[in-house]
C-alpha cells in the first residue's frame, strides 16, 4: 500500500469513527515497512489519528452523558411525590453509568425516617442494612462530599468493611461500586450508589457525571420534601378551618337551640317540643321518660346528619354494662370527663343502645345520686329533679359525647323539662309522689294520734277507697341501696296506683289488692335485679279502711323481722305465709295481729252475721277433724256442721284444714280462747244461728 493509500485509509478511519483496533492494525502495517522517514511520519500520523478518535469518542460520551443528565433533570422535575422520585433517581442512575444495580437511601425529615430504594437487585435487602447506610453516610461526610468508588469492592483493601454490606455484595455478585452523597450546603442526608457485576474502572468523566446527577437528585428530594411540607401545612390549615367552621356551626346551633327551647317549654306538648329541639341542636336522639320509666316522648331521628356520620337514633339494641356517673350533688354539676371515651368523628355506623333493664337501672342511679349517668355505649341519662321530687329522666342517645357547651345545653333542657313536669304534676294534683300527699300517707302510717274522722279525711285526700282491700308491703334493702330502693318505690307506687313512704331502714308500699303474698313476690321480682345486694320483702293484709294502714305496717315490719331471723336478708313472704312463726319471732309477739291474720275473715263474718263459725272450727279440730263428732259436741245435725265448714272454706280459702295451715288455725283458735278467758269472757260454743 502506498503512502497516499495509507493516509487515505487513516482519514477514512477517522471519518467512520472506526474502533481503536482498526487504528492498531493500520499502525502495525506502517511500522512493518521499515524505518525511513516517510514510514515514521505515517506512524506518527496514525498515533495522532488514534488520539483524535479517542478524544472524539470522549466528547461524544460527554455529550451523551449531558443529554442523559438533561433527560434525568426533566424527569426529576416532573416527579410530584416521593415514590415516583425514588423510581426516577434509581432508574437514571443505572442508565447514566450503564450499571447493573442502583441503590438509594436517605433520612426523610421531619422524623428522620430511613427511606430506601433499590433497582436491579436479585435478592431482598436485609432488614439490618440501616447501620450500613448510616456508616456509608458518615464515610461520605468524612470525604467532604466527594464521590468514592472501587473497581472491585471485595478485593479492595482500602475500603472500610461492613459485614452486612459485604454479605449483600457477595449475594448480588457485585464488583465495581461507586457512591456519592445526597445533600446540600455541606450536610449529607443520604447515599446514592451504583454497582456493576463486573470489575470496572470508572473514568473521571463518569464520576463527575454521577456527582452532577446526585446534586440534581438531592435538589429534587428537597423540592419534594418542601412540597410535602407545604401540602401538610395546607392540609393542617384546611383541617383547622374545617374545625373552626364546625365550632361556628355548633355554636350557632346551640345558640338557636337556646332561643327555641324557651318557647318549647311553654308549648302544649312541651316535653316533645323540648326533646325535638334538643335533638336537632345536638344532632342526636332525645327521649323524655317519666318517674317510672315510661316514655313521655317519641325518640325521633334528627333532620340533620350526625357530626360523626352515624345517623343513629335511640333504639332497642343492647349495651353491655350499667354505665357510669359523672358529677356530684346535682345534674347541674355534671362534667364531660367521662364522655371523652368517644370523640366526634369516631362514631360507629352500628351504634348500640341500652335495653329497658339497663336503662331503668341507669335511671335509678341517676336519681339516687342526682347525677348524669353515661352508659358504655355513650347514652346519657339525665335525672329530672324539681326540689325533692324525682320526675323522670332525659335520655340522649346516638351522640359521640357532648362537650362542655353541649352539656350545659343538655342540663338546661333537663332543668326546663323538670319544671314542665313539676307544673303538670301540680296542676293535675299528681299521684302518690305529688306535693303534700307524702305527708298525708305518713299520717296514716302513724295513725295513733288521729281520730277516725281525721284518718278518713286524709284517706279521702289521698284518694284511698275505704271499702277496697289493700295490702301493705315493706322492702328492706342493704344500707347502701336505700336511695335506689326509694327511687324505685316512687315509680312502682305510681304504676300500681298505690302510695309509698321511706322509713328508717325500709320503704313502705300501700297497694290495692287482696293477695299480700303475690304483692310481696311481685315487688321482690322487680326490685332485686336492680340492686347489688339482697332485699327482704314482707307483706300484710288485705284489710280495708285508713285505720288499718298503721296496723298493716306494723305487721309487715314484723314479717320482715321474722324473715331476717329465719333466713337472713333476702326472704320474701307475707304474714299469712309465716303463720305463727311470724308472731313468735317478731319483736313484740303480736297475738291479736296473728289471730286476725289467720281468722280475720271468719271473725268479721261472725261479727256481722251474729254467728259463731269460730266455735264450729274449734269443735271440728277437737273432734279430730270429724264433722259428726263436732255435731255431737255442738248439739247440732251433722249436715249443719258440713254447711258451716263449707262457709268457712269460702272465707279462708281451700287448705285451711290441712297442714301446715291447720296448725296456724288451731293455734289462733287456742290463743283466742286463752285471751278471752284472761279478759273474763269466753268464746261462745253454743248454737250458731245460720250458716
């Protein structure tokens, strides 16, 4: 090949940007022609061409790197959140340097959470890599932010070792590693690293390009963090504005409610108007109940949605527990401390509500302590009290927990409702718990200091029918349950059209009826589930007339004493159930009371009809239960005795001839005979007129 041809070949290689191996071949061909000056010049020209080609390749590589850096900057700018930003950084790290793996870690303010991302790895990142991240960050700080790299990491003795990182490099099969700091203004926040699975020497241009990209990435991280902070601040301001608007809305509602509740208290249907107005103001369900737990108003859904979105109203679901009370002394002193269990916005879509048993028990607690009771489901039970009169309760359901202002409105509405119920009770001469009636009933219980005419007048004022039979029930609870028992007795007396009173250690109920035993059992069945301890219930009767009230009370108290002596607290019986045991175990051994309780109907019949059925009963028992023997003793026909026995059964009821009642009857007859003998008389056992 001539010199001209060789020069032309060199120019062609430069034009075609041929690989360096072609230049090496051309140089070897020139050197093989000898050492003349023309050959040496050609060899020098080939060397210069090689350098020109190398410089051209490097320039093109820099241009490609700058183009890639511009593309990366554009993608970094487009990233709007941390997740997309991490993807952009790791993806462009691999592409810029042609690496196999890219890894990024940094501390994200404000809580310095470690954020990591890895692209190209074939094994999961170890959970204990955080220490290695911090060690790498500190190492870059020592290098004053300059990039560090190694062509073969595991075989490079100049590298400071970390066992976790070394293990990861082995598992990934990595060799060449380059790392640069992520930070600005001299502070290193994290590390950007790339690695190749082959031994590789990074050029200064590559390291410079890597460092420039890291600066762009650090700026993008700061920008996204600033955007996140701005978003957080905007969200906080929006939330604060929403809270302020909610407070303003609630204040307006409560202000409107205060204005509306005043005329509502004067409306024809004041309780319902008060309940509806309060329900709208609190966005909950409100129901008013009377002293014995019966609803006075409907529990309606509110027109406006709940603050917590539950949309719930008072219902019939169940709630666990009997609740808790807050406040001391009166409902006006209630505090919202215990309502913090449920804050606005945390309501359940399926709010549960108390059943009737739980609600009645809560009403007793509210009246007993004169406090608002909060059940486990958030239902508030507010007592309605006017003076010493317990008029009912106000039930607030479906509310996550009233705050201080809402509690004030709730208590104000309760006070207004109590006044409405008190006025209604006074205007309608309310029942047994009404003003003045308690004192009238107390007069009947004492009885001894009043004339029959005075007792009759008081009975008339009470509405007590002197011709109707009544029974008297005494309930003696544990000492700690007396207030709850008294509250319950008020309700029970109203429901039973009776009267009640509170004595030293027991409550008294005067009820219409003729079965004292059934009345005692009914009282115990309803009262016991509401108390935490046993209650002893005794009853006496039936008797008629106001003058019998004091006598019935004394006998019922002795029945309670006898039950306590026999079984301890918790018994239930009437004087008739106890028989002669009640007389023996009572404090004053009331013989006359025992005789009347056993033989009362027969003795009254004898007195009214001028008969002597009691003598027939004595003769019958003395004859061993033989009507024929009794007839011989009485000197009458056996059929006459049989008819008299049938009349006695009508008066005393079936079973008086059989044990154990027969024992009580015989004892009462014997005590009556002994009493008559001691007073100078004797029960008649002669002929009896009529049957």
